[in-house]
C-alpha cells in the first residue's frame, strides 16, 4: 500500500499580503493571532507566516511580554475560556 499524501490548503503570510514593514509590540490585536490559548508563540507551519515576519512577530511578542502587555504564562488552575477578552 502506498502512503496517502495529505493535501493541505496553502498557507500564506498575511503580513506580506498587507505589505507590513513593521509589527508594533503595542498592538495586541495583531499579536493575538500568533499566540495560542495559553499565550505560547505559534510556529510558522501553523500560522503560515514567512520567516521574516515570523521573526518580527516573535520579537514583538517578547517585547510586549517584557512591558507586561501580554502575560508570560497562564495560571493552569484558573484557565479561562477566552483569555484574549482580558486584553484591551
């Protein structure tokens, strides 16, 4: 039996499509698309970002964490359904 090849939809970089030059760390609405529900940075294969924009997103998320705009971790005992509703 030949192994079946899985066909996935081609992912595209939404930042390249929008011609974004710089990703601002203060804009949490843009950064939340690259974070999981536990505030972990999602990899390129899941987000579809290109290498250049993925590195910019990572740097922006790390800066936002350092300035306390985004939490580093979520309390595992008090997991909320929609953590991004807490961000304003």
